[in-house]
C-alpha cells in the first residue's frame, strides 16, 4: 500500500475529498501542515518527523503548497532525496535551491520560448529608465501575488510610485492585454483534465479570478491551448498546475498569464464530469519512483 504525504500551508475542505478518494484507491494519504514538521540534527543523525512520524515511513512526499516555508521545503526535499524518498515536484529534487515568484516563472518561460506577456522586473531606482517601454495602463504585480491579491492596474506614474512606496520591493510590470476573459487549464502529469473560461464579475474589475467575484463556464481547450498549458507546467517541473492563458488579439496569440502550483480543484467541479480529487490520487498512486 503506497504511503503519500502532502505538505500544505493550511487545511481546507477540499482536502477531505482527497482523503476520501485515497481510501477508495487503497492509498495511505496524510495531509500535514508545515507547522507539524520537526527537524532534528546532531553529529550522528538527522530526523525529520511529521506529527511524530518519521518522514522516511512515506514512499512519496508532495509539496502541495509552497511559498511561505521555502527553507523548510529545501531541507525536507534534500533529506528525502538523500534517503531515497520520492519528492514531488521534480524541481525539488534539483541540487539547486528552488525559488517561487512570478518573475522567476517568466524567466523560465522565456528560456523555453513559450508565449509570455512582455514583462519588466524593476525597482524604484530603475523604473524611470524603463518607463518609456511601458504603455499605460499597465499591470503591476508583486512577485508573490496570488488569487488576484497583489495585482494592480496602473494608469499613471504616480500610481506606480505609490506601490513602490507601499511595498519597498521590485515589482513586475506587464503590458495590459485587453480581454473579455481568460481560461484556466488544469494539468495533472501530461494530461489536461479540465478547463474553464473565467470572466470578471463587474465592468470595473480587470481581474478574472473567481475568488474576486468572477464567473466561469466550461471550456474545451484547443490543441494549441493544451500544448501551451502542458509545456508551461513541465517547464516549471510541476506535476499539477492551473495554467491561466489570455488571448492577445493584437498578436493573435494565446499567452501565459500565470501558473498556479496549487490550483483550486473545486472551481472546476461544476463544469466537468471528471473526479479531480480521484485523478490527483491516481496520478501519485501510479507514478513510478523518479
């Protein structure tokens, strides 16, 4: 019987569905918050435990959510790899430190020649030197933006500098792609299992996120959309991802808006006959050690 550990930031009701499907598939699944992880080191040994259970008892460890606990993730991944425990996503098996951020994602997409929105990752000090290359309105993002939080539409230089004054960090600047909605493509392994089209809830709202009041309906992705979504997921070495694509009518091209490593399965449920929690469990159940 395969024993799998999901590490998460915070428990949400969706995880109950994963646990139900794990039972049906005869998989032992533990879903544990990072705060329950303890790491002990001495000259003689290292022990990583979750709720007092040695992590070496598991066959596979999956970092379902990431971002707040980067140091812990790197330590846990290193320990598991050194002791023969399979770690997902593949990027965590790399000898190099993993960095989460939209600016890093766009760099990787560019390296893989994937269609991306033109972006500048700039500080307050360097913004004036690139401003002439930016057309207002523009989209401004914190590199750790999520669910529409930390994403802004700026119409003037003054609005941009207000954000610099507020956050005191590099910000990501992108051209504003006029759109009537975007699509979220859910990728598991090499397969697109669901897709929806999202639209902003009000004319004043430029973000299409359902978490911000947006609406959605079922969408059948084209072969182009499927290819971009799968390639984007693989370029980041993710196993599961929600890939947001927006159509640039001027360029006549679908572009990657962003990739969510921990997509909300439940937003697809009303629009598909697929049992997505079961798809997730079966993927990890059937995957061979890497």
